[in-house]
């Protein structure tokens, strides 16, 4: 027995077009190349800090006519708590910085005093370097103090990266007018950050490199902060 099915050409064409749209939308929903930028920032912060960490660090301050090196130890617990202890040179040995949430203290052994750093000091140089107090102890939070926007894809350190713009919220107590971040798509490593002032001018560029396994985690072991307007000047941090 043979059956014959007759299809109305107009209805058949409409059905195929509708099915194509549904399949296309479903594919886009499940295979979107750009996940939530807030989630990318959260994962990159978690990758950098983890639940807790300890580290030994060398910081080299490079100027056109001199170089200075500082060694330190770092302890941190998630993004809320951090302690930095200077171990050399001798004149700075024992200086410490403590962060608790958005509060930051500095211990100065030479004067036997603890000084609480006000928000106005967050933009000042940290230990004479090109990093600010905020860069090292990060009083502001990338997760809660900024809004995010995708600006496209890029490649750094032979790694495919998300390029994300971070704009501070109106009520956030932050020191920068805008940040631009390049975050590795595979391991969520922060490979490059550009720091802009409130007028939109590029002030500093931070580059991360020498990716290796540190304490069981894949991380950049070298960070370089470069002030845009000061030729021959930079600060290099290396995790030992």
C-alpha cells in the first residue's frame, strides 16, 4: 500500500523558516562565545587570589638612573584579607600593610606606630614604586564596584583573551575612572590591565607574563607596571 502526503508549499516554507529560527536561537543560547563578563571577572579574581594564599615576592623599581629592589612576604584570605610584610632592604624591614575588607593599615616599626590609610592615600605610590596603595591591597573591588562591557577578543602571550571594559559605579569609592582588562579565555588569567583617570587618559599599563604553576595553580609569575608618560620607568614584581 502506498501513501502520498501533499504539502502546501506556502505552509511548508513557513514551517522550515520557523524551525530554522528556533534552532538558531537555541544554538546561540547554549553556545554563546561570550559568557557573562561579571562571571569572567569573578573567576579571574578567584584564580588570582583563591580561598587563601601565601607568597614570597621580589619587587624591582626601575628608573633611568637607578634601580631599587624590595623583597616581601604576602598572606591573603580570599579578597577580603591581606597582609604584606617587607623583609628587605634593611631600612624597610618590618614595615607591614594589613587589609581588612575596605580598611587598610600600615605598620611603621621605626616610629612604633600603626597608621590607618584614608581613601585619599590610595592613589599614592606604594613603597616608591609605580604601583599605588590600591593596586597592592585593592581597597576597591572589581566584582562589586564596577559595571562591565565586552569590547571584543584579542591575543596576548599566545592566549586568546576577552577584552572587557570596567566602569566604576556612581556610588563606588574607586581611584580610577576606567579599567580595560584582557583575561585569558581558558584559565581566566588577568594578562593586561590599562588604568585610566577620570578624564579618560591612559595612566598606567600592567602586563602579566611568565605563566607557570605556583602552588598547584597556573598563574603569571611576573607583573610589570609601566607609567605611560614616564619613559624608562617601570616596576616589576616577581613571584618566587
